[in-house]
C-alpha cells in the first residue's frame, strides 16, 4: 500500500509505505512510516511498562509507543499475531521480535528495524535469513561540519567538506548499514564507505554484503540497508522448546505431563 490507515481505539493514524525496490529477486520486506501520536501504554501490546516508566520525557515515551504500535501493525500485515510476541535486544541494543517465553508456536519471524525522527516513526521488516536497517531524517536537516570527521575519513571526508549537501545522504546511509549489521556504533561509521549519488548501492564490509536503497520521500531522506544474516536473538528456552517440539512431532504418543498432589494441611 502506498498510503493507508489503521485504527487503534478512537485513534486513526496515517501510515505510508516507503518505496523500496531491491529488484525482482529481493527478499520480502515491509518499510512503513507514520506520525508519532500520544498513546496509552494499554494500547500497545509490544510495550513493557517497566521500560516505558523509565523514560525521562513525554517525547521519548511517545516515540517509543508509536514505534512499537507501528511495528505491531506491520507484523499483523505480515501475518503474525503480535499479541504472542515480545521485543528483545542484543548486546548492541539491536531489536528483534520473539515469541513470549512459554509460547509453543515456532513460526519463523521476520527481522526488524525501528527508528524515529522529527515527529515520525519508521519500521522495517524483512524475511528470516536477512537483516534490515532503516533510518530517516528530514530533508531540511543540516548536518554540522563539526561531526564530519566522526562519520567519514580520508577521501570521503574531503568530499564531505567540499560537498556538504551530501552529508544527510551519508548520515542516513551509514546509520541504516549499522542497524542492518546489528552492531550499532560498534561498527565505526568511518569504516562504511557509501557510493555518492546513486539510489541503489552494494557495500562490502568484512564478509558481509549490504544492499542499500536511498530515497527522498514525504520530506525525509530515507535509507534502507539489507544483508543476509541472522536477525533473531535466541535465549536458552528457545532451544529447549524447539527440541521438545521435534520430539512431539517424531512421536505422536509423546506428551508432557505433570502429576501433583495438593496438601491442605
């Protein structure tokens, strides 16, 4: 959908599908953006009260709840019941969705990316076996030359100082690649070399190849990066449940039981 809406109680939020095209052989993906709204915690299934209560500002709370609500809607569009899911983060704060502990469903889940800027939230989903990163900033945003040497080096840095109008493109692109790598700032943006002036690009970093789509849409410069890799953060219980399900499938008479005796002493 190029433009749509979803209903949350009495609230109608406008959702735009971001035009991203990696070609006919690209994995399935969804990229959406929506305006930030004032929401109640009870309206957002993927939000955790303890986490939300620690936000120091109403602005941060609204950003978090709006992005989680948009993620829920994207997951529903994907065909997944978000009520059974939670959002996890790896050691670098990269997010992923997983089934709640104790949930027996083991359907493969898409990898995700979340962002927010200037009153809007952005969400990207991609099929399992891939990772995705999405970043958007207002086209009117001016990147200070004081941070150029934090995001580029060598010839790229020289180019930036000579062509500061390309700073926003480089900023969002490097951020998208960092998110797709699921490493955050542990992947130094100065080590990410972005081809200038192309909508689509391929970027090799180590053993990984990132595909990058850069566009201007709804007043934002939006970059989306994808890469083959694992976007799921497993916990020990996941392996236990998977092994149990395999045993159940192999033996139709296999069952889990628990016999207890209650004492009313």
